[in-house]
């Protein structure tokens, strides 16, 4: 039987699963409260261990964490116990910043990293930690690059309104093809409805067939 690489899922009935999930080629983090079936699907599709935890007492893992297979990046505003749990599972860079939702501000893979200009002063720290080139950038002239795109080591899917110069910058830094698309029947906030790595991806349950096909092509599965 061919291993499954693509799936649709929700989180406690919410189709915006990307808000509750983060994945790299080394691990997946999911908000506490995921069902056993949900966790097993994540493991089967992404082929990595799944960590279940909270962020500031919430299940919103997808917005509070960013990173690649070398480790994850979080804000020092997280609870100490939450940071310590992550440190027991992976390498963790804790940034002292007023921003908590770092997953919305960072788009990266194992080859490069695009960050919001709000984090520019942390560029060297992030670069040293992830061991990649770090540049600031935008998508559709919006600096919430982590919200508007999902990037793996095979490809990147971003908001359909990305400018040509922005797309070229992403491809130059991340070193993968960049495609455009939507999730959950038309949302351009791609990250909200996707969790992906080089092994597979899972989209929100309301993501249409054409959207799934487009994502599969972007991430190199067709």
C-alpha cells in the first residue's frame, strides 16, 4: 500500500488546523486536546513524532512557534513550563520580544528564512540557530509572512496576491519553488489551514479538491 501523504482534518471541529499545528522534518507540535485519531493521522502523514502542549495556556501551537528541523523559535512571553517542555523535545531559541505569535512572523525551511521586519534585530540570532540565511520580506506587502505562507524543503505555498519581486525574494532565500493558492474554500491566509513537511501535508477539512491538488503540486507530491 502506498503511504498516505495528503489528508484533510479539523481540530476539535475547527477547520483552521494550521492555527493549532506546527511541523518540520523532525517533529510536529499540536495543541493540547487533539484526539488520539488526530494525532495518529499527523504521525502517519508527516512521519514524525507529535508533541502535544499548550502555548500561553491555549491550543494555538501554529501561531506561537516557528522553526525548521534544527529547532523551534518561541517568545519569552510563553509560560516557563511550556518552554521547558519544548526544550526536553528539541532545540529551542527563546526571543525576548513583545511579540508572542512568532509563527505569524517567520517563514522558513532547512535552506532559508524570511522574517517580518518587526524581527529584523534578531536576524543573526535566528540565522545562527536555524543555520540558514535570514532576510526580511513581505507577501502582498504584508509582513505577516508566516501567516500567508507554508514552506517545506520541497516547495512553498503562499497567498495568491504575492508580488513578482516578493516571490523572487522568497525563492532566492528559501531555495524552493513558490506557488500560490488558498485553503478552506478560498482563504488566502494559507498557514491557517495547512500543516506540512517534506513527507506530506494536512489541510483543513473545508479545503476543496482543487485547493488540495494545488497544494499537492506546490509541495511536490504530484
